[in-house]
C-alpha cells in the first residue's frame, strides 16, 4: 500500500512522519504524469491495476492529482528502494520547503538515492534505468522571472 501525502518539511528536510493524510491514495504507482506549461504545475499518479487506456472524462478519476502552488517547483527527489527497482518510499521537496511523500510507513528513513537539481533549475521528470529503477532526474532552467537573485 502506498500513500501520497503533502507535508511541510522541518529544517534539514527530514522525513515527515506521515501523519498528515490530507491527500491519500493506496496502491503501487505505475505512472507519474508531469503537467505544466512553462513549469511543472501538477503531477498525476496512476496506480497498478488501473486500466492503461487513453484519457477520457470517464477514466480521469483513476489518476490522483497533486497541484503545486503558484511559484512552487520541485528541487529534490530522494527515496529508498527495497526490492530491485521498486521504491519503498519517495519524497519530492519543493522550493517552498514542502515535502511530497509517496509510500507507506517509513521503516528505514535513510535514502538509497537522492537527486537535487542544479541551482536555478527545476525537476521536470525522472530518468529510468533498464530495470525500471530511478537513476536520475530531468531538469530545466527556471525562467529569469522565477530565479532568485542573491
């Protein structure tokens, strides 16, 4: 069973407790759809056992949707694999410090992989290995209007 939960990360981006279930869904994730015009504005998750058919209004409800706030973008992806390529948990961290976690109770909070995007970039997808394992992130430059000048 997997649950998708949005939480605010404490300092240091520690793993969330998983106690906030304001956005929850169960099942193993089979696909993540990254949606947005000039940046990722939402992600949709499809779970194993759900038909992989073309999108129609009838099957749109099979996707679980997560919206990002205006100006929010993905900065870090980390997780832990427990069985070949299958992650036991995943966590995206946004520039707002929000942690978006996918997975059940965290038995081992130590990640086996962690990918941060470069300064001035955002995560727009993942790179997959031949066995379906996550081997990296896809990123692109933020538009100048969204970059923070130091």
